[in-house]
């Protein structure tokens, strides 16, 4: 499997990102080929959508935002944007709030201050699923190929692990999950729960080349991956909280901790 990055000019608000991307791929003497997967950092997509906010423009601060800002030592305007972007707030630590956005959990509702400019932040892209399929259709047409995967990428932290890993927040053109349940292991024992996160694995590989700082390489092309291309994926990367290992165990842990505290009073 081969990976290489595509360097882009600095993307500004409302720039035609897809056209810029296509021109830059050609300018570098490259082309998308059959079976390629293109990984695009969510931040450049959000910027091109105009999803950049100046904190000075956030005027109406709710009481909840003020309380959370005080509790977690954060800018109350920043917290107000987090509340606006979130469907649920699960808790937080100093300088960070864990929020539910769409169907996934993300720190600070995915609102990023890095590479945004002075006193500005970048929100998550809008209409992720619509955008990723639009890119898939236009890139296939432009480069005259059939099998193509497109990933919109972000980074996340893992429970009890330091550092971030890559995660696919939207995919198109391939099966993002490989269901191995029922397949035999080396000793012919059928697997019971194993499902491989294909899209997240590819994104984590691309993270080595995706520019998080000043490299201006927000696009990575993956060539030679052994994945199943399809226009109608059967599985999605999301799961309901009731089926999530961490959500179930953490909620029981916190409930028990609360009950123990009450017993001690």
C-alpha cells in the first residue's frame, strides 16, 4: 500500500476547494487511479464552507455556557459555540468539553482553534454525508474512474491513551466496516464480536502525512488498499450508545461512584 500527500495553497473562507484540489493533483503530475482512496482533512472542507467564526461576534452568552466556562476554565464565547453545535454535553475536564455532535462524540464539538487565525475558530463541516458523496461523484467523473473511496478525516483521543489517532467522520464509495463475525480464527473458533474499522484504519495511516501544523498537506491519496468498493455501503461507522462498550461501562461506573458518595454522607 502506498500513501502520498497533496500540498494545497492556503484555503480561505468560501474557496472552491474541490476545484483547487483537482488542479493541484494535476499540477503535481498525479492523477487519481482505479482503487484509490482520497483522505481529506475536515478543517479545509469546513473553511471552504465558510465555517469560520470570530469569537468577537459571539454576543449572546447563555447561563449554561457561563457555568461550563467557569467549571472547565474556558472562554465563555467558545463554550457558547460548543453548545450551539452539540446535541448533548457529556462532561469535561479543564479546557475541554466532551460533546455529542451528529452521531459521534468529540472534544469541544469539533471546534478547532488551531490554524484558524487570531481570535477565530473553525467549526465542523456542514452536511458531511452529502459533501463526501458529492466529492466522490465529481472526482470519479473528473478522473474517469469507477472505484474510488473518499474519506473526510478528523482526529480523536482514545480512552486511557495519550495522543490522537485518525478517524473517518464521513465516507463514500467503499465499505467502511468489515464484519468478521462468524469467521473462524486460527483454531477454527468463530469470531463473535470482531468488526474491523476499515475507514478509521485508513485514516490513521493517512494521519502520518496529513498536515496538522503548517505543512499545508490536508489531502492524502492511498493506493493499493485491499478494500471493498461499492456505491451502496451496507454498514456505517456509528453505533447507538446502548451498544457502545465505553458508554455502557462508564455510565455504570459513574452511577456507582455517585451512589458510593451518597452512602458516605
